[in-house]
C-alpha cells in the first residue's frame, strides 16, 4: 500500500470520526431537551412570605375533603385500648385465621369463602366471654412482670 492510499484512507477515517462526533455531541450536552435528569432551576420573584400568606388565605376558603356544607363530617371518636386488650385482640385475630388470610399471596380477598369463615370466627371469638378472660389474663401477666421488674431494680 502506498503513501497516497494510506493518507486517503486515514483522511476518510478522520472525516467519519468527525461526522459521528458531530452527530453524538448533543447527547453529551448538559441540558438537552429529552431525557436530561438534571432539572433546570426556575427563578421566582415571589417571596416565601408571600407564598405562605397566599396559602393561608386559600386554606380559609378551601373546601373540606369530600364534605359539602350540607353534609357535616362526623366527629372523630377516639378510644384507648389497654395493652392487654390489643394483645388479646391480636391473638384472636391470629387464632381465627384472619392473619393467615391477610398474609396469603392474594391478600385479604373479602369475597373468598375462607376469608368470610375466618372473619365470622373472629367475630364469634371477639364477642365470646373468652375475650374478656384473655384480656384479664394478659393484664395479670403484665402486672406480675412489672412488679417483678420493680423488685429486681430495688
């Protein structure tokens, strides 16, 4: 291969590299139109205090979440269960089979007969005197554990 053919070939390769570099250059740019993960900062002339005041003003006239003026929201009723009552309820939930239904692959499908049977068993257990007895038993165990802890601390 002579020097002239080699130079022509080298010139062709350089021209092709320059063309490909020109085509690929926008993909290396910092803020091209499509797919740039870096957001462009937006400058605002509104102060933080003005935005806060506007939000407070809007909240005064904003509609409530889903309640119209003709339909008043029910007051929230809060009940406090004892630790023993929660533990007893959890045991009955597990014993009835609702825990297994909830943890199944399909989740809590209320239309399945197995879920309905477990829910009925849970309701039966919760309404039975065994629930109150279990709460009392757990209260006694907690009281005994607390008194034992207090005697160990002394």
